[in-house]
C-alpha cells in the first residue's frame, strides 16, 4: 500500500472517529445539563479512547460548540428547505409545522439545547432571524417598538408551548388518548398566538393597523 493510500485510510478513520464523537456529544448534551456532561462520558458513548475528545475537539467546551453547531444546522435545514406554498398564512403554517416536526423528532435535544433558557447564542440568533422573517412576510414595520415587543412575546409563548408539549409526551401525530395534540393542532395554536401578538402590538401602538397582517393568517 502506498504512503498516500495509508494516509487516506488514516484520514478516513480519523473522520469516522470524529463523527462518532460528534454524535455522542449531541446525545450527551441533549440528555443532561452541560455541567453533568463529562469528557469521559462522551468518549464512552462513542466507544473511543478518552483522549480523542481533546484531540478532535480540544475538550468538553469544544465538543459542546460542535454539538450545538450540528443541531443548529439540522434545525436550519429542516426549517429553511424550499417552501412549496405561496400564501403567507400557508407559508407560516409550513414553517411552524417543520419546526414542530423537528423538535418532536428530537425532544431531548429540543428541551436541553433549542428551547432551554440557557441555550447557546446560535439558537437565540436563529430565533431573531425567524422573527424577522415573520415581520417581513406580514409586511409589518421594522423597527416599530410595539411590533418588536409583541413578536418577541409571541416567540416566548410559542417556545414555551412547544416545551410543555414535549414534556407532556404529546409530540405524536395523529393524536392518541394520551397525546391529544398533533403537530397540526400545535401549528394552528402557533398561528393563534401570533394573531394575539399582533392585536397586542396594536394595543401598544394605536397608530399601528394590524388588520392587513391578520387577514394574511
């Protein structure tokens, strides 16, 4: 075997190990708080030597950053894949549906990384971007204090609802006797929260006319 082939084989093995460690890090940080995760636990979950965590990720914090980045990219891909509808209300439903389907498929990750109060800045930034998307789709004035406050409150309420939904084991579709709230029902609940937020914005700023935005929902 040539030197190049041996090098390529070693590189492939190293990348495979790194991916195992990344998957283990995502699982570990999804299942328990940051302070309870250990480098040894990540290595054991991946089935590799303890020192390889430091080799590939420079320790626990590096593994955490890589895990957050991996989950963030997965969530972004799920939410931002090509929209297949034109009407604003349908676009919102599709976006909310994709988010809910993602967290339903990854409840531990959602509760410990995406929806957690101490979540990483990557997810906080994603939330701000999502609010800006909704603002644009509804043709709401950017920079309006009432709109900013009301949509932030909507995001808080929607995330809180999603977290309670997951904690209650209700992330199933179709609904059952023990899990009555389907993804579709949750999607409509998000729309209802958004409508309430728009009305709140007008209550805060009577000069704001939210009727055109409400008509789009």
